[in-house]
C-alpha cells in the first residue's frame, strides 16, 4: 500500500508540473510571438552565415523569402514600427538553398540579383571572384561549399548538362550548410527558451503559490486530495496531448489563502508578529501558506519548492506528459498484478 501511495504522489506531482509547464509554454509562446523571437534568432543565424549586412538584406528581399514573410488579410507584407518588413520565423531548407545560392552567385553584382538559370558560366565565375575579394569570411566557406568551382565550370563549359549538374550539386551543398548551421542555432535557441521558461515558471510558482515540496506533502497526507488528482492525471494521460487546464480549475493544493486578524492596526502591507499582513475591506488579513518571516529554514524550504516548480516548467509540457503516461501505465500494471 505504501508503494502505491508513493506512486500516486509521484503521479500527482508530475501532473502539477505538467499543468504549470503548459501555462508557462502558453505565456512564452505569446511573448515570443509578440517580440518575434524566432524570426530574430533566424535572422541572426543567417547574418552569421553571410557575414555581410547587404547580402542579408538581398537574401530577405528574394521573392521566395518574401513569400514566407508575414502578411495581412489582404496579402500585403506586415511591417514593424520602423517600416521594416517582418521576417519569417521559418525557412524550408530547399527554399533557403535556392535563395542563398542565388544571392551568393550575384554577390559581385551591384544591380538587382539575376536568377542563377539566367547567369552565364562566365558571369558566375566573375561574381564569385568579386565575392572572394569583398567578403573574405564568406569566401573561406564557399571554397568548401563549391570546391574547384572555376575548374568545374571550365570543364562544364562545353556541355550544358554538366553545368546544370554542378549547379544542382552546389545548391545541395548550400542546403546542407544551412541545415548544419540551423541545427546548432536550434540548440542555442532551445537553451535560451529553457532559461526564459524557468523564469516564467518561477513567476507562476510564486503568484500561484505552486510550492512543489508543499504539494508533495499535501498529496502524501491527504489521500482524498491525492485520489482526485490521480483520477484527473489518469484521464489526461489517456488523451492525445498535454492538459490546457488552468491551475485554479482543479483541486490542486496551491494558491494563496488569508485569515482575518483581530487587530485593525495595519497599513496597506505590513508585518505583524513576523507574518505578512495586508489591509483589505477594512480588515487586516495575514497571508497563510508562508512561514513566519523569522523562520529562516522555513523560508529556505519554501524557496526551494518554488525553484523546483520553475525547474520543472523549464523541461516543457511534452516531457512531463510522457513521464505522466509512463507512471500511469506502471500504476495500471501494478493494479492488474495485484
């Protein structure tokens, strides 16, 4: 029975972490969409690739990239307050390869970019030579992306089919280059997103008083509360996606409560007998759920409980949803074997 209780506490605690992770994810997505973080991070990665502001602008003005930019309901490009077109937050690899290869092949030209199919082999070689003189950092990369380009173009000069094959090979190399860079950029973005999720989760934990240690204690000491939470968790585990319920919508052992004090001698927010007190509707109400302010260890344990909740939120809802389903399966298997 005690092992069953431990398993149920674990299920209930993971369910709490799942819900706070969902709330964190929704807030983070809204903030990210407002500030267009993904597009900003993608633009930074592309700038690191081209190492030239002018080439980045030419890339984003490419017709294929403009088609991916944000548009209003009338199909017009959405611009920010500075009049700059809002950049896309995702570019498919083949689209990037086509646009980037075209920008690179036109790097030596001062006028508008010309589609690669309309460039002659001589123009491509001349443009690449101009690029190598103008952008040494990018030139060091293109030497690996398009090895022996001048020699290959001379060999293909007599046969259009060989030329087309070489262009296709260079596009493929450009696509692989983008894929490698974005894989690394995605890891950096994920790390940054986890840190942001941690601080959002910490804010939610404090505002909603989601103290993981307190939650675990209450689930252990109150079988009726534990049974309700476990039932909800089992129902959620059978669904196809993480919960979207608000924390206060279910019977979680979280949230702030207050109690009325006999005295009315308090200000807006004050401390009486080491308790946090605030004035509401002419009454002095002490905040319960907080240790006395002279209780150092109690405050430390409370902070640890909040940080555990924030750390859990940083792991993401999909992670806890997977853990929840596994724990529920273990519980069901245990019940069948009894």
